[in-house]
């Protein structure tokens, strides 16, 4: 066996051991004479794959690991923006789609193009039988999701893009591309429905509901799952909660030059937080079972 890494903090060692187990890399964890938890690699041929898993975990968790015997991994330099985007194809694809839609709709100035992507087209003057569900009943199911791609001001797009990148990259690495894609679709759907039902209008758009979902997800996942290797600071989460509350007061409408999809924020945050908590419970239960068997 090869000594892969060691930690003074047993929780961090257990978290990394769980990540290696999920990657189907057999390991053994033992305490050395100083009390540190040492992770041993069972099969030498798994070393390149194990190094990659450890490097990703270290970067996400922001921790240091002692040098390993047998050529174990050392912390890698911080990846560039371009490399992060290459390593996060789902996040990159969504950001590209937002930019393309912004160009296509001229940031909301081209109403016919905008109404192709809103939850529903606005009623025509004099219409008496309009329902926001008409277009969905006609089979235009993309409208359940596409409002998140719409943006109506350069700052609106930039803020959401930067927040989505900063929160989406670690979320994609934590969940994996497939599960992360399903998470984005689910939270986009729920945040859009919340805004339509409680906001009483299909005339809304923006990625901020999904951004709030990512905040909620990473907050509860990191808080309830010490093995995730990721946590948001209370100050960061507090900023988003305060911003959401201020949105409901109406004080931000004049400042930002328009209405805010407050129910989208609330729906996304609640959905993401619940999703993160459930995911944390599943992950920690899996770790406990594995430790009980080892």
C-alpha cells in the first residue's frame, strides 16, 4: 500500500476518504503514532486517479495535506478562469446560453424574442380568455425553464453571471455534471413556478432564482455534511438573505429601475436549501455505513 495523505483533522480525512470511495478507489484509513489520520492507497495502479481526486478535494476545501510517501499528491496551483470553465462544462454552457439569449433579445428590448422565452406570452389588448398556462397546454414546455436565461440590463446579466460562476463551479464538482444538471433544471422550474403563482405575472426573467438555489444548496450541504469539503460563510449567506428581504419591501425597485422577481428568489433558495439538506443526510449516512463496515 502507498501512503496517500495524512490529516491532523479526522473529519477532513474521513471526507477525503469518502470522495475516494465514491470514485471507486480502495483505501484504508489508520492513525499513526502522532495521532494523525493517514489514508493508504490499496492499489498502486489507482495512484494517478487518486491524485486527481485529492487535488480537487484540497482546492475545494482549502486545506493543506502533508506530503505523502510513495509519490502522493501535493496541492496544485490555483486553476485559471479558463481552466475552471473547461472543467465545469454545465456551468460554462449555461453562462454561454445566457449571453446568447441576451444578444438575441437585445437585453429585453426586443419583445417578440423575449416572449418566445417567457413563461407565457402576455395577453393581447382586449383579450378576455387569457391564461398563463395556455402556451404550456399548447406544448411549449420549454417555457417552464427558459425564463432563467432572460436578462434585461447589463448589470443584471453581469451580477448573475459572476455569482452563478462562483457558486456553480464548486456545485458542479461536488455533485457531478449529471446530478448538477438535474439540480439546475429542478430549481429553475420551482423558482419560475413560485414567481408565476405568487407574483401573478409571467413577465419575469433572470438567473437569480437559480443563484439563490445554489446559495441554499451549498449552505445546507456544507453545514449538514462535514465530509463535503465545502461551506459558505454566514456573512455570505446573510447578504443574500438580507437582499431577498429588502426585495420584498419594495425599496430596491426604484434603485434598480424595475421590479424584482422576489418569489423566484424565495422559491429557489427554499428548493436549494432543502435539496442540499437531503443530499447531506444521504452522504453522511453513506459515510457512516462505510465506516461501520471498515
